[in-house]
């Protein structure tokens, strides 16, 4: 079937929860995708920061193929070697002591919320349950994570939301301090807001947040679902800010494109999740955790973090060049390959035109072009994208 035929059939059978672009990807390799008509696209979206190693990285593919032939699923009643290996890799490369595995970012955040509440209640008393999050944050689409999310458009229609979430402005330590009450148990933040428009906080912000947590016996939860796994040029984005959380959530890029989520915590907290407290049938299954081990090893062993940092600086420089030529770009910001270009107009038209010209871009928060290409992207691909974007900007 060609693209048009797929789109017609999809319009009939798929729920319309996404405003989908007219693209039917059927194959991917590195920074490129091919559609059902054989047209090639340069991918600067990477599944929204999922395909950090590019599409179908050979080591991830090999791990999936080998594991699929051996064992795809059994049960978390047993010990899963690939799950144990991935947990060890993540703990050895972070502040954390233990991992809980699930299947998505929202589920990882659900686990974090439940652990924070259980720990705080049992340790400090039943009145401790509130979690402070940020306005414009995004934490997922399940009921608890919708309640945690600081965006009305995500929450409307789904009342009543879960009780016990308080939203304060991001990058404002004073607002956070004032929001703390005897009911507060945790502060949950993205190190860089993704869906909120690629918002990078001041260097001092997280040091103050950590201090507020320490002064009030609060847990600090970092949602690294979008910015973790090398996206910013470090394995975890919070490393840039010199603070460590008590809990961290990961998903998207953790298994090279396979669906996975994890919630990592220090031992003092992890011990509050005993048998029967939380679970997930598919969480940490052999297939995805084998892919996760391959993905993390590749990122750590093949210089991908340094490359992401360098090529990110190059891309920011090129975007700054476009900003000087085209006043419609008002700001370029980001760390590593988590980059946003704020526009003075909605960005939808630019994304549509780029797609027609074979480049996948994305707009978030209405007017922020988000550049989250595979971390393996080279100067050649950056130049190709910048050339096409410059052509579009010259037309509008
Ligand atoms: N947290 C953040 C910061 C995210 O960006 C996302 C996804 N955009 C999620 C959570 C939810 O992840 P998932 O879609 O895998 O549930």
C-alpha cells in the first residue's frame, strides 16, 4: 500500500488522539526515515527524543533479535538477567541504588509518586502527601501524571483530578519555598522542561531546590524522561546542575526505541517498595531490557555523549546564525541536543513545510521549534536541515 492508502485506512480505524502529519514511515536507519512511497526524510525529531542512537542502531537490533529468539517474556515473579544487568548499569552510572521497571514515562512517574507518598507517610506521618510540580511541566497522560502535569490543556475534561498536587512557576525558588506546607512530601521537576517549550532553568535554581528539600525533609524527584540518556551531552541532565535527586524517572531513549520506563531511587527510599506494593506485568521484560543494556553500553562506550555536546554547540551556532537573519526567531536555547528556537509566530506552518521538503521538525508549546535529532547526527545533516529551514524562513 502507498502512503495515501495507509492514511485513508488509519483515518477509519485509529482513534484521533494525535493530529498526525501525512507521513507513513516504514523504515529507519540512523538519522533517516523512509515513507511508504520510498521518500527519504532527515529526522530532527527522533520520535521526540527516543531514537537517541538513531533508527535501528545495529547493536540495539542485534540485542533485540538475539533476545527475541531466546525469551521474550516470562514474569516478574522470577529474576530476569537482562533486567538485573540494566539496573546495575543505571545504578553504577547514577546516584541511585535500585531500579523499578515499567513500560513508559507516565508509568515511571506513577511509580515515583507512589513511592514518594508511601515513604513520606510511613516516615513522617499520614498528613504528608502533597507533591509540588511546575507550571508548564509535562509528566504523562495517566490520571496521576495528568494531575502532576502543569498544563491545563492536558487536564481539562478529566475532572476530578487526583488530589494533592500543587503547581508553582518553574525556575522560581522563592515560589517553591512559599508553596511548602506540612502536607508537602516531594518536589517533582523536569531538569529542562520539554513540552513546556525547552525551558532551561538558571544554574542556581536546582541548588536552591535541593536546599529547600533538605531543609524540609522533602524528596526531590527528577523527571528525566525526555532529557535523560545522553540527550544533553551527559547521561542524565541533572549532572549539568550539580545536584542529585532522591528519585529519577527515565523512559523514551532508555532502550534504543523499545518501550520501557524506569524509576530509580536511593536505598533509603527503595526499601519502602516491598513485595506487593507496586508492579507491572511487562515491566523490565527480557526483550526491552536487553535493548536497554545494548543502548546504554553503546552510549557510554562510543563517545556519544561528547559528540552530542559538540554537535549541539554547532547546531546552536547555526541556529543563532538564522536568528540574526530572520527576526522571527527570538531566542535559541538548550543544552547538548535538547534545543529550542522560540518564534514570534506559531511554528506549525514551518513544520509542515519542512516535512514537504523531507525534514522532520517539531513544534512544542505552540511557538518553540524543538530540535531533538539522534545524538549521532553529523555536521552534514545539521547543514542540510539548516539550509532547508533557512529556505522556509525566507518565504514566511
Ligand atoms: N515526562 C516527560 C518529561 C515527557 O516528556 C513525557 C513524554 N513526552 C512523559 C513524561 C510521558 O512519557 P510517556 O509518553 O512514555 O508516558
